[in-house]
């Protein structure tokens, strides 16, 4: 029998129904599996609190400081892990070894692990910034608990025997936060102190509040994440360690609803809550998240994908005399009782940065998609204007920013913000990347999103 005869015979059998056609032979793709877990950081009153120009102190704690992990799997695609940490920020020299250990122990590729900081200003220091360094003991605790949370979440995923569902809705919270880089009557940009001579905001505010919920086959909530774009500052009770109003809201929602709830900090480098009391902010955030969750609808997850790549930038060149003048004149006028101490901190930071001018640094940028919803990880206090630029240019209708992800390289302002000046662009450990870095980063992220959108 010739080869042609064999092919004809097989075709006839298939058409007769004795063998399935190729399209009929494909099995239904495996469903979504989800695992979530949290691990609490142990801290004590001896640890210096980050988030101010000089080190802070806290007595006691409200809520928990946690690493919260959500692990997703949609076979045959590799798993992804998203972690939210209740700390100010953390650098890649501490995170890269943790990610490597996650890959080794769980099989989740390093490119598929996103570690985001909630940016609470009420936790022990994990970075060198302003007038203090990082607490090495607490840094080790953070490393340990990130790994523990992911491992537990992955183990919980392995226990899932039925398909899970992804529910999504986009809400808005317009009252907590606003552009805080306000133009003042003398042409300076507000940072702290007196601001009765407010003229206008100098940038946008992003009120979007996406809610990502994962439920089991019976509808039970397994995990929920929400995202919003305002600095995480504000306590229920003053003088304590705290995950701040976003984290407190997440933990109270968790108690009310079950499951594991976490917060992903959005592009908030230029936005703060200037008016809403912390207790009110907690209540409002819980209400907004709950209302959004109630509207969430099942969304198909046809694939899960992620991409992480290096991004190179340079330490900026700066004029010492101009920097000194900008800092001292603002502080002497707006915070006269703290002017000299504050100016000294910035002076010392510039002294250390001076010999590093023009040097290249490498960080991480990351994109992740859950079905047709994209999450972008950027390693900085990212200005809202830049975050909105990514959203507007993304091929994914639903695209959201997780700032302070996988590394910390300071504030990343847009070019217009550099021209206006202000604290966020004063040179220091908090802001040292050259102008234009933000726009290049946006271009690189959009290119990554387009690659994911075009891949099969």
C-alpha cells in the first residue's frame, strides 16, 4: 500500500467517525488554581521607623506587618506569585536571593515573581535613606517571611482539586488622596509645612480602584487584592508600628469576608492624602473595596503570563550650589524650626552621591497578565502621570501599576516635574536617577506589554 493510500484510508476512517478529528481530540484546558497565605513580620520597639527625614520611634503595634502572597496557575503556563509587603520599600540586593529561593523551592520562575511594597511609613527601616540606614535584623525577617508566605501559598494551591474563578471589577475612590505637589504662591512646590498660599495642583490624581478576587468552585473567597494610588501614611492610633490605613483596611476586610486580602500600592509618588483623617480613610477604603467587590464578575483566564527584564539607568549629574539653595530656602520658609537639621540630611546624602554621578545602575521592570488584565511592576515611587501614561498606552484595557516592585531606585518623576522642582526631585538617596528615566521606563514597559499581547 502506498503512502497516499494510507493517508486516504486514515482520512476516510476519521470522516466516518471512528477516529476523532484533530480539533475534537484536544482536551479542555485545565482550570485556574489559586493559593494564598500571609506571614507576619516580628518587630519590636527598639527598631527605627522609616518614612521621615530623621529616624522615628514606635511604641507597640496596631494590626500586623505582613507579607501576603497569592500564587496562580493556569496549566500549561508557569505559575505566578504576587507578594505585598507592609514595609516602606526594599532593594534588589535583598530581594533577588529570596526570588531565587522561591524558584528553587516552588518551581515558580523568577520572572513570574512580583514583590510589591505597600509603602507604609510606619514600619521598621529596610532601606538606607535620608538620615538613617536599614535595620538588618528586620530585613532578614522580611526576607524570611516573604519566602514563607509564597511557600505556604504554593502549598495551598497544590491542595486545590477543583477549578477556581477570577472575579474582577473596576471601582473608584476619589476622596482619599490628591496630587500633593501643589504650586505655592512663591513658585515652589509643596512638600511639608505651611501651605496656606496654595495656587493649584501640578499633576493628576488617579482614583481607579481595581479589585481582583479569586473564589473556589463553591464561591468561597480564597484571595482578594486591591490597588490604589496614594501614599500609605496614617495610623489608627499615633506612635505605633502599623500597615497604615490601606493595610488596616485589608486586614479588617479579611476578618469580615474570609480569604486572604492584600493591597498593591499604585503609582503614588506624587499623591498623598492631605485632608482625610486616618480613621475615616480606613472606613472609606473598606466601603469602596466592598462595593467594588459586590460588582465583580467572573472573568475568563485563558492564560497567565509574565515577563521581567533588566532596566539600565544612570545616577544624575547635579549642581551642588543649586541643590543647596533649593533645600535651604524652602526649609527656612516652610519649616523654620527643622530647617537646619533637614538641610544637613540632604547635604550629607549629596556628599555620598557626588562621586557616583553618571554611573549606570540596573534594576527590574516587570509585566504580568491574568487573562486580559495586566499588572505592571515598577521599582520606584512612580509619579502618577507616568503610571497613567502606561495605562493609556497599554494594549490591555485593564492595566494597573504596582510600584516599589522587586527593587527601589527612589522617586521617578516625569520631565515636567523635574522642571518644577520640589522635594521629590531634590537630589538624595530618595531621588537620584537622571531626568528622562521615567519616560524611558514607560516606553520599555509598554513594549513588554505589547510583546505579551502579541505572543500566542
